[in-house]
């Protein structure tokens, strides 16, 4: 076999009687949407939004060529927009079946969809009136440019569709098997990624002919301080695995708590404003937990921490209500009635008025605000107010899209544009490793090593082509697993 095909599965591999079609996230990291067809059932796994450039955003209004009325069920792995962001479109697309997710995701999904509907309304009016806010970072020598060409204003769904969608949702506890279609049952397994995040284990067929199709969803790291590690199945005939960090390997020697402690010490000493872009469900809780541990060690030095995201607050509360998603120590604390994600310096910012008030902060503090990609949300306004200040520090972590605001800041951008106004970047940028909610390459390879039996077939999605190829190469080399890299809309028999 040639080197070019050494990690690619043989098309003649024995199948389990199902066909998969990838309508998103095959060679990219957003828009997860996979159709499972069996002889007796049609099931959709995730229905996420495409995120990134305006052209990516425009794709969301184009419904995939799926007969939604014929679907027996829709399965949502977790409440991140790139996995659930278009679920609110299902009623008007003709779907009348049940939507399955974990009970914890059920708690969050309504809030996520209502928030998305409000954002869509706001963007619709902004773009219709030509007042849509925008920003970009500029590399040295890069000339300021005009406003980006936004796609035509679109409203994928609104509050009435959210209500109709919520009527279809059934929350299922972890590790409980439920029949969702003829000859198909579903069991959710903890994915270790965020509150409610799960892998979807499908059993197809009956008796000795019963086969297991396992969708990883987004997997968390093997050793996380806050969340439990992802479940490792005893066996699976076919595994569909994500590869967001498929070519990234964390620095094992990096001490995240010490790096954060050093940043906080400097911020308290010099009265710095620290801006921490984060995702409301995931990184926000990871950061709050790390800062709570610094407080417990007396290393927060009284520095106030502001969580500028009502959704992030809901994410914190969800972990208290669903401690089974937590790592052993914080789980023990919650079950004992303690609050491992609270400390006296922690403040929740729940309104735009409060958010605007902390823009004027001059005494130092930490602001956690969305979005993690710095392409939307209150973090843009905080940056506009403070990025030209030498007493400002921007804390970056996790994956950042190539060419985006944060990506450029990490590489030395010296100016920024906000709605056409160009300002110098005087704020310092610091990157902190160990705050990603995604498993890295080592974690993913180790996860497969924990299977009781080597899976018969592995399909790698939800990652760039280079990330998928890098993960496939290591799985072949270390575990002898041949992998398939699905292409968009090309059916694969499994």
C-alpha cells in the first residue's frame, strides 16, 4: 500500500447496514450535520451553524437537501452553536419527530436558541439599515480597509419556532438506552467537553446482528481539572470521531495554574485590565474554576472577576445541577453542598448596561466575555474601549480561526479597526495553554487505545483536512486503525 493511502480505509470494509452523509463539518470545524440512513430509519445527528467568514455565515440559510419530514429522529450531542445552531429551523423544514439530547443539554438548548433568535433579529435590523458593527485586526504594513461585505440579512428562525422546537425535545439521562427508530436505539455517553455534552452510541439491528455506531461528538481532554474525562466505549463497529485539535499537541510541561497565577499577580500589582475572550459554554467555566482555585490558594490578590455573559452563568449553574459531568474533586465538592465555581471576587454581569459600565474600569480586573473567537459579542466592545491602552492585557487560549482577529493578535497585529475607526494596539497579548475544551491529538489517540476492542472502522470529521490527516496517520501507526476522511455529501456505506 502506498504512503498516500496508508491511513485510508479500504472501501470494501464490512459494513453494518447504514449509510452516512455528511452535510457539514467534513473538512471544516463548524456546521456539524450527519444523516444516518438504515433500511428502516433516517436519523440526523446534529444540525449546527457554519461559523467564520461572512460567506460561511451565508451558508446557514441554505437548508441541506434532506427530506426532513421523513426523519425518524434528530440527535443533538451538545448545546454549542456549531452543533445545534440550526435546530430551530426544523419545524419549518417539515420535521415532526422527536429531538433527543441529554437532560443537561435540554436545560440549556432553549436558552441557546432564544439567544440565537434575538441575535438574528438584531443583525437583521443592523444589516438592513447598514449599521452592522464590525472589526478587524491589522498586521504591520496592512492597510485599513472598508467594511466587510456581509451576507444578506437572514433570520433562520424566531421565538415561535423555538417554542415549537422545544415541544419536540426529549431529554435523556446519560447511560440510559432509549429506542428512537425502528431497530435503532440510542445511549448518550459523557463526552467530557462541557455541561451536557455527550457522545451518541447507536445500536442498530437485533440479536447477534446488532451493531454499534458511535458518534464521539466533541470530546474533552483526558485530564481536565473541571470536567470528567470522556467515556471510552468497550466496543464499536464504526466510530465517527471529531478532530478539531487533530494536529495539535499540548505542551505537557505547561503549568496552566502557574501561568494564570503570574498573570493575575502582574494584573493586581500594576492594576491591569485583563480581557479574556471565551465561549459561554465551556471555556468560561474552565476559567472560572481555575480562578477559584487561585483564590483558594490566596493568589487572586483581591482582583475582581466579571463574567460578562448570562449564558456563561447558566453554564455554571448547569454544572451544579448536573455534577455527573464534573471531575472527581469538583463533583465531590458539589455533592457535599460546596461551590467550586464561586469566590467572593466573582461578579455576574447580566445586562448590557452593566457590561458597558465595566468598560470604564480603571482599577484593574478580569473580564470574561464572549465570543471566544473575538468575532462577535461583548468582547468586541471591550476591545474597542481598551485595546489602545498599555494597561490592558488580552488573554488568548484554544483554537483560533486562521486570519481572524485573535489569530492576527497572536502574530503581532499593531492596529485594529472598529466600524471604520483605526486605533493602535498597545495592549499586550498572552496565550495560555490548557484551557481548551477539546481533546488534543494525544488525547484522541489515547482515547482509541482505551477501547476494549479495536473498532472495525473509523471516520474522522469535524476538523480541517490537515487535522484529519494528521490524526489518521497516528491512529494507523500506533493502533493499526485504517481511517476514512468523509467528503461533503458523498454517501459512505458503513
